[in-house]
């Protein structure tokens, strides 16, 4: 008569599967002749099942050996492959996130740089230039105050003067307007591109050559 | 500090003279023209109030605007990736010749 045996065997043994070490916990129950085993691989939690033959009179060591022999049949390839894919996918996500963070940092630094470069702006007008040019229409001037300099600009002709203070900047702007006016005045229109032509027209509206030496 | 505050005057002047054939000789604040098709197309000025060797942020910004470049474009022109021919193509595409 078959003796039914029910044995719980728990043993941790390191077995090699495809070169990776895992703990094999074997829980074997069953009858005297044929039983079943369940192996759980730690820490992955993959399980395999199979059959295990108990021989009458089997003792714990034999069962253990059988279990270790059968462990080679455990196919956890699918679970392992799935886990590997998940890990690879997570790794890829991490790299994407790192790249996005780097791009955000660069964007923030660019914005901070641009903010630092913003001057305080105010406006004024020029009503005179010098003894060579008469102002016939007030010239709108934009004053830009930075930490260590002031720029006075006549944006319509892309002219500007720089100084330590407003007075010096305006003085240099006047000189710039004078230079540009006389340069454009002596250049024929077919030698001027679109922008210089526009600048010349603007200058002719706001200043007049009063005939003194250039 | 940002990119615009680190531009060396000498290097920028050399760059504009060599790549764009602009002439910065003459006077305290020389006005240089950029020519295309024998026409004066753009002008630029390089000036330095405080005597240091780098362009101030204000002047660098004005220079960038005069050359019709953004920050990245000015950086490429200054550092080397953008050649004179590249710049010319860019200006022509803008339609301001």
C-alpha cells in the first residue's frame, strides 16, 4: 500500500541558472512515489512546478538531491526575460527624464541670463546734435541703464552711444548720429541696402545738414 | 553671468573683420559696415567704456541686434561654427540686402 507521505521540505540552496545565482526553496509534498514540487526563486519570486519522484524509503537527503537535480529544469526564462525588459524600459525612462531635466536646467539658465541682461529703460528726446546738424524734429531716445553703463539709443536707425552715465551716453549718441548721417549722405542710394536706405530717410526727416565742416 | 558678458573685444573684432570683412579701424568708436553685393547692408560698432577686454552686456546686446543674430547665432559666429558664408546666407534669407 502506498504510504502517503506529505512532506514539507524547505531548503535554501544556491543554484546556478543561466549563470545567475538564485535561492531555490523547494516545497515538496506528495505521495511516496510521485509528488510535486514547487520551487520559488528568491528574490525574483518566479516559480516553477514539476514532478518529483519519491522512492520508497526516500529520505530527506535524497529528496534534496532530486530537488537540486530538478532545479535545472526550472524554466524561469520567460519571467526573467519580462523582468529584464521592465528593468531596461525603466532604465530608458530614467535616461529620458535625466535628459529632460538637463534641458530644463539649460532653459532656466538661459532665462536667468536674459533677465540679468535686462536694463532699466526710460525715454527722452534730443533737440540738438552739434554745429553741423540741426534737429528739425525731436529725436526719440531710449535710455538703457545697466549695472555699470548707460546706453542711449535711437532705435529707428540702430544708433547708440555708451557712457558711464546718461550725459556721456547721449553725447556719444549724438556723435554716432552725426557719423551715420554723413556716411549715408555721401553714399548713393544704389549702394545702400534696404535698412541703410530706411535709416537715411529717417535721418533726413529729423536732422538737417547746416553746412558746417563734417 | 551669461554668454553675452564673456565676449572678448579683440576676438569679436577679429571675427567680424575676418569673417565678415568689416573694418573697425579708425577712431574711438569705429563704425563698421557689412557689405553684400557692393551695398552697405548692416553696420556694427564695438566699443568699451570701462577699458576691460570684454564687451559689456549692453554693447554685446546692441551688437547682436545690429548683426541680426540671436544669442545662439552670435555665439556661433564668435566661436567658429558659423563662417562668413553661413552668415551671408542667413542675411540673404532675411531679405534685408
